[in-house]
C-alpha cells in the first residue's frame, strides 16, 4: 500500500525512479524496494522522502505553469501583441511572488530588503 502511494507521488512529481534517487539522496534500489513493497521505509526516511516528493511535485506544477504562460506569450509576440505577452508574463511572475511570500519562501534578495516576513 505504501509503495503504491509513493509511486503515485513520484509520478505526480514528474520523476523517474532514477531521477528521484539522484535528487532525494536515497538509493535507486531503496526506492525500488519501497515502491514494489519489498521493504517498508523507516518512519524518518518515509517522512524525508514524502517531503522531497511534495516539493518536487510543486516544482513540477510551477514549471508546467511557466511553460504554458511562456508558450502563450510567444504566440502573442508572433501575432504582434507584445503588450499582451508582457502582461501575461508579468502577471504570472507577480502571482508566483505573492504565492511564495504567503508561504514564507522569499528569495534571499527580497528577504534582505525585508519585503518578506
């Protein structure tokens, strides 16, 4: 049961087992064993891996969102609608910055300026 959930979470994050192992710090064989139900992860390892997958999943959603916006902006530019393209990109960037501020994840430069609490 845990293995099925871990597999779903990893796939939702857009990662292969190999990528997941490389980025998470856990071994490929270890992840393979967990996902296939051959071994059960220790609670602290499970928590660490789930946290990693949740972050990776959010990053994947953010990247997909950015890709769509940039694709739309490119189409606008090709049609000569430069202001619309600029507005789409700036709106997306503003929305991302607001989301990060609400989550308390401001970039170091913003934190230095004390714009993020």
